C-alpha cells in the first residue's frame, strides 16, 4: 500500500511540475490580484496595508 501512495504522490507532483513548466492553468480566465467589491465590503477582506500598517 505504501508503494501505491508513493506512485500516486509522485504522479501528482509530476503533473503539477509539468503544468507549472508549461504555464498551463486550470482556470486561465481568472484575474489574479483582483478582489471584487462585494468581498471587500463584507469585512472579511484585509489588504496588505491593514496587516502591515501601510509601511
């Protein structure tokens, strides 16, 4: 059973490495770093400046 998990884990890491190398993404249409206004207004979103004091 240990060998099966090692093979499965190695396969997952290999697929991840290949996707990173080729630039393939699961959802390429998403914009990174953009937080919708509805998420910001709920109070759960904290920016970098909130946690670091804006320095």
